[in-house]
C-alpha cells in the first residue's frame, strides 16, 4: 500500500512538470545521439538540392526556345527541340562519334589496364619503380596532356620524325578525317589506362590467396586459374573501372576541344562538344539544354546498367 500511495502522491508533481498528462502520450525528447544522424545528412541534402535545382532549370529550358542574345521572352515549345535533334544529321553524327569513343575506350583500356595490373602484381624493385612511373599521366591535367600530344602530332613533330626513321611518311594525325578520332583515342588511352591499371591492381592484391593455392595443388594451369578464378573474382573491380571510364568517355570534352575542337569538319564532334557550340558559340540555350538532357540520360543509363551488374557480381 505504501508504494501505491507514493505513486499517487507523485502524480500531481509529474503532471505539473509536463512529463505525464492525463489522456495524452508522454512527450518524446530526442537525445543528441538520436539527432546526430539527421544532422550529418544535412550537408548531403544541401548538395543534392543544389544539384537538382539547376538540373530542373535546364530541363525546363530544353522545352523552350531560349536564346541568350535575344531580348524576347522564352516561349514554351514542348518537345520541339528534341524533335529537331532527332531529324538533325549533326546530332546523329555526334552520337556516332560519342559511342565510337566509348566503345573503343572500354575495349582497349580495360584489357590493357588488366594486363598492366597483372605485370605489376609482383614485389621487386623494378616493379615498384614502374608503379611510380605509372601514375605520372594521372598527375597531368588532361588539357596539358592533350596539348603536349598535339605538339608531338604536328607534321614536323616527333611522332612523324620517328615514323620517318622506319620509312613511313608523315601522317596528318589531327588533320585527317580518318586519323583525327583515333589520334584523340590514343591520347585518352595514354592518359587513363594507368587509372584502370591502378584500380585493378588494388583488386588483384585484395583477392584471397587460398583458391589460387588450391588450384595450383590440383594442377591447374596459370591460364585456367586466370580464366576461372582471377576474372570472376575481379569482376566487381572491372565493373567499377568500366563505369567511371564509360561515363567519362560519354561526356568527353577537354581532350577533343584542346586538340581538334570537333574538327576536321565533324570528325570528332562529340555530344559534349556540340552542346558547347550550341550554348556558347551560337547561344541556343534551348537546343543546348536538349543536348545536355540527352547526354545525361545516356550517362544515367550506362551507370544504371553497370551498377546492376556490380550488384549481381557482389551477390
């Protein structure tokens, strides 16, 4: 009875303090530990809003006839800009150049990066030296690397000089319709194959040793171990490299603009280059935003495909 009397005696005090109210649930007070996760989300939400708002503005502009140098108000024209692009030979040429660029980059840089990573997956003094040399292209800004290669690809540059030593005439590396895009791809491969190699080298060093030791005991050849063990276990790292290099190649701008600016004619005119021309050179912001939205959709689709493959590989 004494304990019951004490609770009844304390009830007015609790009610007056606001802790317990008749007919109402107790007030929930969050501790600092409970608020911390939400506070940590605030910077990410601010960045997300800062990215979404310009994207929505650009998407709206793609549905208008907005021209930067015109004093007339923007008129909503719906999908007219997209319909114009789909019937434009310039648009389809830029799509062809962009997809050619992406396919060649992935087809060369992934196998080449894997081969370099396999060669550097050893522990000796020479390998450590090559690892240090490997990152040198990554330390160079892409525009600087492109300008360096452009100077070597001039008619009297060092590349033509070396070819002349073996009896091959001077080539128009960046001035030829046939060689301009392969020349830029050569620069891209030199610049970004080290990125692929470093990521795949990290993946190789993270693989467990036991399956390879068991395969060696069972008499498996190095090629069999590579095909049945190394490649399947390295697949998540290959997908990561493919995602980054694929998206970077879809929106390639700096290497092309620093070397050919989309020429000669339209031989290297990618989607990003044509977007720049529409927005800056011709001030057609409506058309430029339509190009940008299409390029965003392509990048999103490629990333979505690779992420799904990555989740399956990690499952």
